[in-house]
């Protein structure tokens, strides 16, 4: 039984950006998914299909994996909010530069996150920056849940750091290294 293209598109709805949907639909013809695999995906609703399963299927057929990140329009932050955000980053934040090698090329990743057990505090960080990426981590037994605001998009991280660097104290050296 052949799965119509329209139904294939509905399978991946809600699973990332339009680029992912196009990659799935074009890879069907290019990499020849078997009908059994497509039907298995189709029979499960997108809410129940784990993202890891989708990645495994793509990897199995040699499609390069890449997790697209959302581009948020980081707004111009007022000086008072910059000072508050700098204090939040200094006290509860993490600035991270990591690198990886793939196919003989070196890649550098910049990451900015603020974590706290107070959800309103983290929501305020998201409001000030304009990037609403908040996740809730599972707590250990007897611990409170931790809410994490995280930004991984290179341009967005640098944009925020340029605005708050005059107000940073503890993490100023790391921020300057990230901006270079």
C-alpha cells in the first residue's frame, strides 16, 4: 500500500521546522523509505512518535541529522533590564563555549542559560530577552523542580552578551571570550 504524500506531511506536522518537513518528504523519494516504515510512522500520531525514533529512521537512510534551532528576535534591552539580566547571568547563569569535530572540521558552539527553582524568575528572563525557551527539569527525589531558560543560537547569544557585558562582573571574562 502506497502512503500518499499528503498523509506523509501530516505525519511530521509539529515535528520541527518546515525544513524538516521538506527533508522528510524529499527523502522519501530520494532514499526510498519502505512502505512498512512509512506506515509504522503513519499509524502513530505525531504526539506519540518520539523524536529519537525519527532521527534513527533518518540516520538509517543516510540523511544528515541536524536539529534546527529557532531564531528568536532578541529585542533591544533597556539599561535597567540589562543590569538585572547581567545579575541573573552572574548568579544563576552559565556561559558555555564548546567545540566538536565532524568530518575533519572544527565547530564552535555558544550556549547561554539561566536556571532557577522559581518559575517566575525564569519567565522574567524570557520576557526581558524575547526568547521564550523555558524547560522544566525533572527533580531528584525530595528536590524542587528546576526551570531553565536556554539560548543556543549563535547570533542571539552574541546579541544578548553585547548588551549585558558592561554590567557583568563574575562572568565578564567568559563573555568577552565568547564575543571574540
